[in-house]
């Protein structure tokens, strides 16, 4: 009889509590299986993806959460008490833990949604998820301990001091890791891009957690720490839509004026005849020490460096061929050395 007495509430109170629980469960059921389903159909017709994301994360919340929530609401509203155990507190802590579980699922979905918008690498996504999950569970543990009456101030202080000590011990590694995360989210370059960093240049082959590997134009592999990369000025030629090319041509100073006037048109015709080029201008700019100097500018409609070199070589050969037909000489700078005999 002693075991039954704690459950002996008035029948009316049990009926009221049961009614509240059933009503709460019914409302949650209607929300999850009717309202939410209709919202899912509605958001599919919109152009934005944000509403799809919001409905998706709400759909991830399962029945364990709704059941514990219904029990918590029932005990909070009704007068039901069980003397053997503090059921209200148990339900409260269960609600915190289950909320943390589904909170992490929602957090993961949020990270996936954001990273999908910026096309972040899977390694960065996984690392971010792990760090945030650890943080959430640490906070939940501290909240539960604090509600159970434990003094968590010393534990929080210890975690803070421990975190500082660990951060100081692995400061260099952490700097590279945070630089890696910055590279993944900001994307100043990606695998396959041709970049120039200071005096180093090459094609990015791999972006690691601590360092980035670049294949130089000479063929060797360059390994540069991510921190050094994010602190440097990077020229990314992989992002060029087209390459602006500037070069000079020197012709003999004794060339006739009528031939000098024809040179810009000759060069324009040559550049326009080559695929993936866009002529901009060709001008006689000055009378130089060894002849008459022309300045030529055109665009390569591809960022490919080898393609640019092939095209420039083709242009140079065609200019040489056209000048020979017109009788235009390209002077070669020479020096005369006078030797005085004693």
C-alpha cells in the first residue's frame, strides 16, 4: 500500500492531466503530419531555398522530443505529483538532453545549408560540425549540473584555463587550421588555380588542413603553410576571364613614313586572324634609342598560360613574316667597342 500511496491523487486531477496530455499530443500530431506537410508543399513552389531549409530542419524534430514536451507541459499545468520521484525534474532534464540532440541535428543542417551556398570542402564542414557538437554537449552538461545544485563556476573556470593552455601549446597548428577554414569559406583560390604568392608561382594541387601544396612551373612541389598564404597577397590567374597582353615592337628608325603608318593595321589584321584573341590597339609611342617603338595591346579570351605563350609566339612569327614582305626592318641593339692602342 505504501508504494501505491504516492500515486493516489484525486481522480479529477488524473483526468485533467490525461486530457492535457492527449490534447497536447493531438496538437503536436496535427502540427507534424498536417500543417508541416502542407507547408512543405507550399515552399516547393517558391523560388528561394531558405524556406525549404527552415521546413526541413523543423521536420527533423522527432517524436521523442514531442512526447517529452507533452509530458513537461502536462506536469507544469496540472497538479499531479509523485512523491517517490521528482517526475517534473526528470522530464525537465530529459527535455534538455533531447532538445540538445535535435538541436545538433538542426545545427548540422544549418551548416550544410550555409556551406552548400558557398561550396565549402567536406573536410571543413566535418570539422565545423564536430567542434560545434562538442560545444553544445558541454553547454548542456553544465546546464544540467547547475540545475542539480552543483557549483559549476570552478568547472567553467577550469575549462577556460585548460582551453587557454591548450590554445597556447598548439598556437601554430591552430593558426594554420583557422587559416584553412578561412580558405575553405572565403575561397581565395581552389584546386587547379594558377596562383602567384610572393616569388613563388604554380598550380594548386591540394589544400590541406595545415598546408597547401602547389606544383611550380619548374616542376617541383611547393608546400606553404595556410597561415602564410592567408597573410600574403595572392595573384590568382585562375579567376581571370581573359588575359590582357602588352608588348612592344621596335622598327628601324630609317623606315619610311608610309610604312610606319601601315604597321598598326598590319598588326591588327594579324591579331584578329588568330582565334581566342581580341585586338585593342597598336600605336607608335616614341622614337627610342635604337629605332621607333610601337606599343601593342590585345586580350586573350582564355586565362590558360600555355595558350597565351603559343598565341604570342604565333603573333611574333606572323609580324616578322609581314615585316619582311613590306621591307620593314626590326633592328637588333648592338654595341661598338673601340680599343685604343697605346
